[in-house]
C-alpha cells in the first residue's frame, strides 16, 4: 500500500472539508497530516485556491519543513506545523483556519472562556490564546516563532486534552490524532467561539461555568468512566 498516496488523499479531503464548512476562504488556511514512521508530513501548497486543489498537489516535507516531493511550494505556515509535530509527539494532523469568530477572539487577544456545557462536552478548559509575538520574533523566523508561542502555552497545559489554541492577532490552530480529528476540532473551535461571543453579547458579566458542571459534562464523554454514546 502506498501510504503517502493515501495520506495525500486524506489531507486533500480534509482541506476541502474546511472549505466546505466555511472555515477558510480563497487561499487562506491550511491542513496537514503526518506519517510518523517515515518522519514526513503532507501539507497544502501555498496560495492555491481550494477549487484548484487535488491530492497530487499536496506537498511532502520533512520535520524541518524541507520539501521532499511536490512541484508546488508548501504552505507558508509549514514551519509552524513542523515544530508542532516535533514537540507534540502524539498528534497526527494539524489545521489552521481564519474562521470568523475564532479569529475575532484571537484579534482581541482573549482566550475563549468556558461558559456552558457545550464547551465542557468538548474540553474542560478555556481555549487559550498565546502572547503576541515580539518585534524580534517577527523579524527572526516568523512562522517557527509562531509555533514557539503555541508551545509556550502548553508548558502548563496538556496538548492532548486541549487540542486547540488561538494565536494572538492571527487565528486558530487545532490538532488531533488524525487529520480528520484536527478538522473536527477546527469546526468545534469556531462553534465555541461563536457561542461565547453571543453569550457575552447578551450578558457581559456572566461567570464561567461552575466546576461541577464542567466535570460532569467532560467526563461523561472522556476518560475511563465515560458513558456517552454507544459501546
């Protein structure tokens, strides 16, 4: 079986899923998936409209972001993806979108607070926001420094429990054990961003959800005692 051919097809389909769901537009955003055994990942080419993509146009790069195969340049965010794959060893896919509500929170440099049980069903913490890049980081190696800002957030937070982050003044990155899981998390990040925005618009002084409800909703779907869904 040609695993890279299969991975290119999956990454292509995941990029198109982001497009179909309105989380990316024109050439914005990107999606990647990794083959851990070969130490390579597949990523969307830079600046190519989604309507013009195909599995064959996906680019294969190594974990330093160097192109191994493909006729097009990889996404400009390739170094960010590469760093996350090197540091987050249990992830299999990464998505970056410019979805409206998540970007609004990122531009406001605000984490998305956990205000209701829909958020708690998915994760038991706020969706964090990074610090803004310094001038030195911007001029040094912008895309890799973006990854460093994400890594910094997760020095005291589990990347396996919270599979999403907002990059300040930029937008959301999500990941998962597979490319499809990363797409799912992008969809959820946008929905949670929208719900939180609307909630605070209606009641600006609302408190975060109480801990007992957070734990109840999170652990009925996650962990050894989960009982949601079919077994």
